């Protein structure tokens, strides 16, 4: 770009952000290589669900992280997108609609957009707690309707379909899971890029301003309700795409996709990943699938463990895992991370002690409730525990209490080390600025 000033021409060039290109390149590489490293059917199914979860959590974070809008019913838009996608797939299979299977998720996206426009116009008239309560009510309304309108929702059995329809294109039928995975990976990359681009637009910046100071936004002449409504539309569209991909992946859609449990999952894991950073929901989407598929296979008490982890994160890391990563990257950039590694070891060791004690008590409690017919003995981490024995309960409680005491002691020592490191970093910053 050139400008003229006082008869002279000056040229200004904006350099490429090399780091950003590297990060996006690595993201694309991971999506492309992942199914080649994990080749089992279970692994490819997990990877497909992770791609869907990333889109869903990023879509939800448009409301929560970027707009400060706490929604308790966002599964409505991904779920209704799934229903429209599965009905579209059935129409394509019946020959009444000519549409490639690869574009069916777009139908789900427009379905999410349609219902976001319908419900969002009402809910975005309010903010804060009233907005959250309206979304909760709408979520319960749609879930109850899913049982009252079996013609559209399919009743308790749901709606099923078959994604392998029509003639293969270049040998692609979407029958093998790896073919569907790459379709999901493509959607995941494109949707992630578009949602990141949104954060750099005037609408994205204004959405952040509405989150931080809505009174000032109104003072400068913007309609905060309209900004929230536009964000709601965008979020509903991408949530619908996630729902459409889920319909292709599972080939069945049931009422649980619009239930409160699914909406709570979006909220829980977006928060755990970190709503204040763009890549936080990506971490949350990965954790959501790993917890729902793998953790649920390891223990029947997996929801209780998730609740405890959520409580732990709210108390000690309210910014989620992404905030922990960014804080430590800052420390590492100034060469101070080596001063904290002993503190991290102490925190990790004492936290694991707490987890072992709490998990032993939880597993014994669940064994008494669900597996009492098998006898009082159970195996936990290679050790035999008696769920009715006082010594087992006392031992687990003792480990838990000792872990809590040691963790609190380690946390206080670590906080002193952390504050000292932050002071050194601030002094270093001021010294560099004075040069």
C-alpha cells in the first residue's frame, strides 16, 4: 500500500504472520494424518466424533466465550440440525431429492440457522440470567415436543437412515468409516477457520465489546440485541452443521440429541477447555468425546468424576486448560519455567493422591449400589477392596484427607513461587521497554 505525504511516497507492507500459518498447517496435518496413525475402527470412530465435537464446542463458544451469553439449551440447534439432515438423507435415498451426501450437513446448518432465527430473536432480547433461563426453557420445550411429535422426531426409536446411497463418486461411498472421517475433518477445518475469521471481523470485535461493556456499546450507537442476535444465528448455523455430521456418522437421530444432557455437555467441556481462548473449545471437544466414550467404559461413575473435575477447575483454574497453557507459555518464553517444575511435580503428585482416595470411595459406593449381588469384594487399581469393610473405607478416606492437606500445602508454596516468577517477568518487561 502506498501513500503520499508532503510530495513523497511511502510504502507500508504488513508482514505475514508466520506463526499463524504454521499453527494452521499443523492443524491440517494432524487432521490428515490422525487416521493413518490410529487405524482401528474404534480409533477412527473416536476421531470422527472428535471432529464433530470440536465444531459443536466452537459454535457454542461464539455465545459463551465471545459474547458472554450463557446458554443452557444449545443442543436444540445441533439436534434439530441432525433431524433435518436425517430427513434430507432419507429423501435423497428415496430419490425425491437430488443432493450429494457430502452436502447433507449444510442442510443441517441451515436448519440450525432457521431455528436460531426463530428462537434467538426472542431469547436475545434479554442478557445475563434471563437469557440463560429462556434458553433453558426453550431446550425443555423442544425436548418435550420430541416425544409429542413422532411424525418428525420418530418417537423413542428416533429416525434412522443409510448414508451409502447413490452412485460412488471417485470410489467414495462414505461407507467405510475413514471416508466419512475425512469428510468430517474437512468440515472441521473449514468451520474452525471460518469461526476464527469471525473473531477478526468488526462483528466479532463488537461481540466482545457487548460481552465486556454493553452500556458503552449502546452509548456509541450500536444495538446490543442485534449484535447478540447475529452471533446467535452464526452459532446456530455451525451447531447445525455439527448435528448434520453426527446424523451421517451415526445414521440415527433420537430425542437425546436435543436433551439437557447434551446442552450441559457443551457448556461443561467448553468451560473445561477454556472459553476465553479460541483453541479452548477445541480442547473441550476432544475431552467431551474421550469422556463420553472411553471414561464411560472404565467406570459407571464417570459423570460423578466429571462433576468433581469441573468443581476442581472452577476452584483452581477457572480459565480452563487453555488458560493454564497460555500462562505457562508466557513463563516459558521468559525462561522461568525451570523454577516451577518442582512445584508442578508436587501439585501433580498430591492431586493424584486425592484422586486415588476419592476414586476408591466412589467405586466402593457404586459397587454397593449396583453390584451388591457379586459380593463385597472389588478390584481397584490392582488392589482388592472390601466395600463393606471398615478398613477399606478408612484407608481410602485417610489417603483422601492426606492428599487434600498435602495439596493445599503444595498449592500455597507454589503460589509464592508463581508470584515471584511473575514479579521477575514484570521487571524484565520494564527493563526491555526502557532500552
